[in-house]
C-alpha cells in the first residue's frame, strides 16, 4: 500500500526534523507551498514536526527512494474529518534534484489509494497557488477538478496571486484504476 516501483512512504518522525528544516528554509522549495515565506528556526521546525507526529487529525509521510531510503519529500493528509469522510492533502518534493521526474505523482497515487481504499474517505481536497501551473496540470491528470479560487490572496513575485481549490472523489478515483489492482 505504501510502496511503488521507485518510492515508499513512512511516517514522519522526530528524527526527520533536520531534513525537513532544510526544505522549509529553502525559499525556492517553499515559494510554491507556503503563503507566508519566512525563515524558521530549528526550534520552530521541531515544534512543527512534534505537532505532526502527535496530531489526531493528520497523517504525514516521508517520501523515500526504494534504492537507498533517501528522503525526497513529504505527503500528508491534514484536517481529516472522519465523520464527513474528507481531508486536505499536501505534497512537497523538498529535494529539488527530484523535481519533474514523476515522484510527486507516485507519492500522490499512494496517498490517494490509501485514503480511498483503506481509510474509505469520500473526498480529498487541496489548495495550490494559481501560478503553479505545473502542479495544477499534474492534479488534473490525476483526476482532481477545480472547485474554486480565492483571487488575489497572496502577494508573490511582485504581484497578487490566487489560490486554486481542487478536489477528487473516491468514486472517480477508484473507477479510474485498473481492475487487477483491486
């Protein structure tokens, strides 16, 4: 369930603090992810990782290469609403040398399969900066549909930018899978 041909997912642990801290303080990595670009102390990151590990309403996984267990990113479900069977999903490929090689799609596929097949969630949603067309195209290829947009929500690169809201539903995801996978 948590493994593909090239990657596997494992729960985020306190020992991931330094790796995540390096990604979190790389502005090129975070400019597509965080609305409030800022430099974080190691203590800030440690508190953040601790909150992830102890949260009852989120699940976060390090994305690791099968060949050497190197961590290349993180994928998460946050704001899990078990009553209404939905959650927000997040992905960051923190190691830039793995950008554009399909690792993000593989990790999201694993997360979607787990969310819909094992957790029996009905809907996953996400927020993506409207200028991040590469991510939007990936999400559309995976079956996410645009639900709305907050226009001029953040000021980035000298101009006002929007945030696009997208979602995918259990039925459409499971029906798009090959029958032999289930």
